[in-house]
């Protein structure tokens, strides 16, 4: 294993779940402005989309600076 992978893992371990949720909330706000939603079911689906986006960004980022939105 090279040092770059160790560094990437370390910043992920130190990342607080509340900050990840804050990013999901920001993504949701953006999606709400651009996608039509209706009722609670629409919000649930929108949240699922936002969570998947955040997970993709989090997993693809090579450093914490790389994933700041």
C-alpha cells in the first residue's frame, strides 16, 4: 500500500458524520430548486438521491479539500 492511500483513508476516518449530513442537506436544497417534487414521497426520493451524490463525492475524493462543496 502506498502513502497516498493511507492519507486518503486517514482524512475519511477523521471526517465527522454531521458534516456529511450538512453536505447532504446542501445537495437537497439544490435539487429542490431544480427538480419538481410532490409530497413526502418526493422528499424521501430526493434525500436518497442527495445521499448517493454525497457518497459518490466522498468516495471519489482524494483529500478533504477535494470534496468541499
